[in-house]
């Protein structure tokens, strides 16, 4: 394997790793935001039930 082939393979592997890390980061961010919204809605629902709906 020549240096040029190794460099090309390393470049492709680097881009693939970066894309995978980006996708995993987006999924984690989605999960955190969804968890926060769910908690907020549940908390608001309990607050409405305790204080009565007006």
C-alpha cells in the first residue's frame, strides 16, 4: 500500500468518524431536549391539577 492510498483511506475514515460523531451528538441533543419538554409538560400538568384549572 502506497502513501497516497494510506492517506486517502485515513481521510475517508476521518470524515466517516466525524459524520458519525455529529449524528450521535444530534441524537443526544434531541433526547435531552425531548426529556426536558416532557418533564416541563408533566410538571405543568401537575401544577394545573393542584391549583385547579381556571
